[in-house]
């Protein structure tokens, strides 16, 4: 089943990176930085950052609204993995993608497109659509590179390499996941979650000693990453 045919929601990039931008306050900028740190540790910023907890709200600067919508969309898409990507359960994801589509007419259009493609890739992974996933990740990588050229790193719902690693791991493409997590670690971002993901990838590749050596180095994992790290550690001698 082609996920693009199910969702049929692509966002277009609007011109002008800052036209009509609602600038963030200092407190909002701090909240965004903190949210990125929490993601890197494996935690959910929506659970602990007040500026990101107003689900469905239009309050806040453009970047806050985009981050909130992207993270909500990601969580909805990732939840599908637990039910095998059941097409009958796509309603919430489609609603969130429509919200991202509306953001495509604003100042962060390219970021909104990146987030939309990332969420569609998460749905493809949940449905075990490896070919569709590969196409979507290629598109997401291109968008991330375009954003980097504009000095606007792709952060929501995940930086690209962390995003790719998580989704390749979901469909048991362990070598692809390993490479993505290694790139994430080299970038210096998302360190704990990237470490845990890399350890899981190595374990999937049958490299248990390397996985165990790496998992013992993890210090600041939280939330889901901490639970995953404990599972890897449990397999170690």
C-alpha cells in the first residue's frame, strides 16, 4: 500500500524565509533549545515544556507552533507502529498533516515541508513500506540540506540523521540505521538517543560486544531512550 496515496498531503515551499515571521521571545527560544536537548536524550518535550504543551493551540511564535505541531504529528505517526500501521487509524495523522500543510504558507514553509515528509516517512515505517520509506527519507534529506544551506537546521520532529536512524531501525534495516546513527553522533547532536540507537543497530547486526561496549557509555538517556538502553544492557554478559 503506497502511503502517499493514503495521505495525499504534500506541502509546498513558500518563498522568502522570513516574510511575516512572528519572532520568538527569549523564553520561547529557551524552550525550543530545551526541547531539542530533551529529544536528544530520548525524552518527549511535549510532556515537560509548557510552551509546547498547548495541543492544537495557535499561541506562540511561528517556530513554537511548528515545533509543537511537528512533535504532535510525529507522536501520532509513531503510535501507528504499535498497531501495524493500520490504515483505519490514519485519521489523527492526516489531521496533523493538514495542520502542517497550513503552516507551509508561513515564514517556516521549508521547515513545515520537512516535518510533513518526516511524518509521512514514520507512517511508511509503521506500515513496513521500505521502498516508500526510502523515497521519503531521500526527500527529507534533500530538504534538510537546503535548510542547512540557509543556516536553518532541520530540528522538528527530529534532526535528519536521527530521524533516518529511528525509522530504519523500525523496519530492521540495521546497516542503514547504523550509518545514520553514526552520522548523528558525528554531528554532535542527539548524542544519547543516537548512542542508544547505534547500540540497537549493532545488536541487530550481531555485533553484541560492540553494542554492549557502547551502551555502557550512555550517561544521559531519558524516557524512551533510557528504557531502550536498559533492554540492550539486559542482553549483555
